[in-house]
């Protein structure tokens, strides 16, 4: 069956030479939530903008139910945009500060040619769905809390009854307690509406909670893709293992990342992760490893995987510390 969204070979190098997205393949089925996880700077937001055509890709294809979005113009492009909506990373700046909640949502409905009476009805319905009282409709963004702003951004995104919503770090800017509320709301709405979602986050625990499938990004490439369950229990790529290791309380083989992420202007040859990988061999630096199917819908871009983690672990902390460069946010220490 044709997936709802299919992305192939997507590339984007910015004018400043940053290779933000380096040939990614993704797909999302109807009603499914795909999590996209990776460190800051790995190209997650750029990938979202390319899919939505807010930024034009250098190469690659984006297909919505088999139709080439990149070739669309005019009315067809507008319709596709109505079917793919965006909750951006910083909704406070994405909402027009001069517009009330009602006006923000209505703006989206108007852009997609909803008639006035239907718009009014839809706005009431949406405010209710995201748990905002009708009295909120006259407020402007500065009169709302962070969680409320995020609910408005979500209502606006859902307004046109899209098939797909791309949420870019939708809870990253919120307090922990509010994060949980907004996440639960997302899960509930996703189930009730059957809308497909791409959920972007740097936090694997958040992604694991919400996603059916997860794509792990590193320096503009997808290094592993698997069901959330499979990734959590049987991640194969050393970078995925490193992300898991960094979560407090996880058990199993610990992976420590060596050094800092390389500059996206000077992406390593061969495997992009090779410069930080404790298991890299010469061959890893020669060719980009393909994302290969390892069964159970798990795809891994690593010629060394699966590494016999149990045999390698626990890693010798002394030798690793000696060879490690500057520490980074993902460093985890062997148990
Ligand atoms: P993420 O969302 O995973 O943090 P981004 O897609 O925002 O990653 O950024 C990927 C890389 O592209 C980073 O190195 C970032 O600095 C760079 N980048 C992002 N947007 C631009 C832009 N408009 N112009 C130039 N470089 C950019
Ligand atoms: Mg981002």
C-alpha cells in the first residue's frame, strides 16, 4: 500500500555550506506516529521544513499518497499544505502576537477556504478538543501560559482536519509537569482523530512514549529506524545505543560518545558517525553505510551492527576517558 507520506533521498545544504540534511528516507503510514530523534543540529527541523516545503530541498522526493509534493503548484499545493500541518518548535514566535486565539485559528481555516459559519463552529470544536475554554478565544499569545500557547498551536494545526501533523519539539520549551499534560493531549487527539504524526524531539524518552516507529538522526542522516519497542530493547546502531545509554536508569551495555559532533560543514566521509564511534574500523570511513533491513522492520546504517554489546561491555572507563575529547551532553558513564 502507498504510504501516506514517503520521503526519499532528501538533501539540503544551506548557503553557508552547512549540510543539514544528507539524503534521508522516511515514510509515515496513515494514522501512524513516527518519532524523529537526534541531538540538536542533526537536521530534524530542516527535514520538517523540507517535507512541508517551507524550505526547498536540493534533491529528493516528497510524496503525499504517491503524489509529488515538490512538483505541486497553486491550488494543488495549497490543498497538500492543508493536509500536512506544522506545530513549530517555538509556537510563541509562530503565533502572530497581535492576533487573538480565535483569529490565529481562523487564519488557517480562511487560508483553506472554509466558509464563515463553518469556521465559527470549527473553532469552538477545536478549543474544546485541546482543552481551552471558550473564554480563551479572545486572548493574545502574551496573555497565555506556555502550555496554552502550545494548545493553540495544536488547535490551529488540526483545524483543517489534516492527514499529517508535524510536531517539532512541541514540549521542549515547557515545564516538566506541563510537558506531560501536552503529551497526553497529543496522544489522545492522535488516537481520537486518527491523524498521522511526525513527532520530533531530542529526547528519546519522550519519543518512545508517543511514537509507533522511531527514526534516529545523526548529522543529517537517518542511522536507524525501528518500532519504538524494538529500538528501546534492541537498538543496533552505536549512536542509538549511546542515546539510550544517556538515559538515567537504563540497563545493558553502555556506550560512550567520543569527542564532540563534527561540524556539519565538514561531515566525515563514509559513515557520518565514524569520527565518534568506538567501534569504527577503516572500512567505516570509506563508504556511507546503507540503511539495511535487519528484520522485524528494523533498518540500520552500520556495517558493524549488531555488535556483540554484551562482550564489549562494560567498557573500560579508564581507556575511554583517556581517548575521549571534550565531554558532551550525551556522555554516559559505565555502570
Ligand atoms: P535540529 O532541528 O536537529 O536541531 P536543524 O535542522 O535546526 O537541526 O539544523 C541542522 C543544521 O543546519 C545545524 O548545523 C544548523 O545550525 C544549520 N541550520 C539550520 N537552519 C539554517 C539556516 N537557515 N541557515 C544556515 N544553517 C542552518
Ligand atoms: Mg530543531
